């Protein structure tokens, strides 16, 4: 056992002693306030170039604003169309069941959504409105619901 302790002492002596570690003061986390973008901020103006260059800032383009408005319209119209068709698919909420298969539901939802969003966008622009001001509203809901109800009125009931 003595030979082992001599060997470990010999190994320890080969290496220089570690310098004493000084305790450094660290910043208090409470003092650090992260700067995060607000959820409502549009960050589309940040354009990142390749790995060899820095990020470049530029103002948002008018087309980016239009695309965002159109995308929101498309989402709103699609969600409303699906809500209207759900009654006819499930046969609940006072609606008769008139859509039998999921494929039929999907095709109707796709067709109605595409038609209605294009019609609403064209009608808004024809009335002199700017795309940037286009928003899904109650009048659009009424027109879409009336058109879906008129279409489904002529469809036969699904036999369960």
C-alpha cells in the first residue's frame, strides 16, 4: 500500500499546482432585461443575407403587406366555410346530414373556399378598396353562409 501512495504522490508532483480560483461577481439575472419583439410586430423587414455578410434591415415592402392581408383573408374564409359545412357533414345543430364522406367534405370546402375568397377579394377591389384594408367581416360571413345553404338545399339527405 505504501508503494501506491508513493506513486500517486509522484504523479501529483509532476503537474504544477492550480492557481487559486477567484470568485467573480456575476450580473444579477433580475437586472438583465431581454429585448424581444412584440407578437404583433411585423418582422418581415429583416432580410438575412448569406453566412459571409451581416443582416440587412429594410422597410417592409407593399407586396409583403398585401400578401399578409390576403393570407389572413384566405385563412378566415376557409375556417368559416369549414364551420358552415360541419353542420351538413355531422348532421348536428339543426342541419340535416347531406355530406357523406370525408373526401366529399374536403372537396366542397376547398372549392367553396377558393371561390369565395376570390369573389370577395375581386368585389372589394372593384368597389375601390385597397387590398391592405381588406378584412373578413360579418357581411362576408352572411354572403358565404347564404351561398353554402343554397347549394346544400338542393343536395339529397344522406341515409344513415
